[in-house]
C-alpha cells in the first residue's frame, strides 16, 4: 500500500502486493484510464443510462491497477467508510434492512469513484481536454434545447426533464459555467481568454434557458465568491471584460427574449414567497421531514425511505411530488438521523477541505467551487434519489484526485502547489 502523503524516500514504483502475470505487466492501464475518462464524460451526458456501467468500468480498471502496482491512498478512505456506515446504521430496527443496505452500497459506488480514479498517473493536459469536452457539451445542450420536441404534462414547464444534456438538474450546465469562469482568471493569452469568455457566455445562456431556481441561487452565491477570491490576484481589465460580457448577455436576453428575462426574475423572487412561491411544496415536505426526524432522531427511518411509499405526507396537493425530500439535508435527517447525517457531512467537509488545499491550481479551484455549488443545489434537491448528476460530479472529482494527488510512483510529475 502506498501513501500519497508520506511516500517512501526514493520510491518510483510501489511493490505489488501479490505476483503479477506477464500480460498484466505489459498492460498500460495509465494509458487506458484517460481515454476512458475523457470519452465517458460526454458519452455519459448524451446517454445517462450509462450510469449503471460507470462503476463497473472503473472497478475493473481499479482491480487490475491495484494488482499491477499496489494501492494508492487518497486520504479520503476513512471518511468514505464513515459516510457509508452512517447510511447503513439506519437499517438497525427498520423493516427489510437488506434493502437499506443495498441502497447504501449503491451510493457507495458513487462516492468511491475518486478513490478508484486516483490510482493512475495524472492525465496530461487535462484542463485543455476538459475545455474541449465542455465546449462540445454546450453546443450540444443549446441544440437540444432549441430543437427538442415539446412535451406536455408535468415536464411542460421543465425543459430539463426531457433534455438528456442535464437530466433533472442543471448541475452539468453549472459545471461548464464554473469551469470557464475559473479558467478565465487562470489561463493567460488572448486566445484562451476569448475561448473561455465565449463558452462562459454560452453556458450562462443555457443556465437561463433551463430556468432552474437552484442554479440561479448557486450562481448568485458562487460567482461573487469566485470574483472575490480570484480578482485580488488578477488584473482589473479581465474583471471589466467579464462584467461587460454579463451586461451584454443580460441586455441581449432582455432585447431578444424579454419573456425569458421576466421568467428568470419571477423564479428568483418566488423562492422567498412562502404563500404562493415555488418552494411552497418544499416547505410542506420539509415540515414532514422535521416531524419524521423528531420521531426517529438517532438513526432515522431508513436510508432512501423518506418518500410516499413509506411516509404519509397528509397533504393531497403535494402528494404526487413526494418521491424524495427535495433537500439532501432534510432527507438525511429523516432517513438516517442525527448520527448518520453527522457522519455523512464529515465526508463532505473533508472533501471540501482537500479541494480548498488545491485552490491555487485552476483545476483545484474549479472543483472546489463546483462542490460548493453542488451542495447549494443539494439544499433544494435530493440528487441521491436521481443519481445522474451525482455520478457526473464525482467523475469530475475523481479526475481532480487523479490530477492533484502526488503519487510516489510518478516521480517525474511536478508537484502541485498546495496539494496535500
């Protein structure tokens, strides 16, 4: 086993824990990994059904890599175990505990992706590769939103429900927005600046088009945070260029589609309207979550059980939307109680602190702000119920761990400033 924090002096290749056959020694898994990852990201967005295969693909590569050269520690292992243990403890005293344990393992497959993906040599030119991937995705996303057939019923006012680009959340779109916003302040050269600004504008248009209130809130919180942390060490002209692009974008949207501008404003203001606003149904469900937590404060009612199948909402108006808690925090409190929620949050906090230590690197800064934005989204949605966005985020976090963590078996890799 190899430690990333304290590699053995002079070590260039960790010793395998058991003998390796000749075919495995000749197999270059470090070359397979970046191709798989960079192809899988856009393929996963185009075909969300791949979520059932993501873990299998990386698990196979992981087993072969550990067999080939030993296991590389990430520093997240103990926190990962505690988070999953918190989910599993909710099976104590619950009916059909096997189903709860199975659901906990399904979530573990997502959370362990960074542990699996950090085993390989850092992907070369990852920022450039991700820039190409995100640039292609924004073109695809805009095309889908422009030409996708109209739908009726529940999804009529939710274009994201039938656009595979984004599948029930704007997290993927927000990831592209943040990526190019961070790169705008980190990448030098007129070509890079123009490329980043163009893509940033396109992703901002896509965010407005999706009309998701959680994205607007995340943008209002994270964008000023990025400007505050990044502008202090950057030139003011770049900030002026960004503000000018924002004004042109807002003015262009209002001039071309004034209805969209009014819709965005109405969606933002409706979040604070407790009587007729967009969160009225959430308040009913959240109140039920508090009631459920008060009745089961220690380990909850069982992971993935705060829904209409196991809990009576006592509200016919919002019973049809009660398939999850519409907030990860409220869902966790009701399902796994105070103990499990505390263990779950320790993993999230550890992950945030690790990303914060990488913030001086553009990829590290992007992933830190992405996780912050994702947790803001989690205040209003339960993405563990709809796992598509969660897997996408942890694929990106896994690429970050692969890139940032210093590995003793790659001594030629330049150390990243601020990396743990």
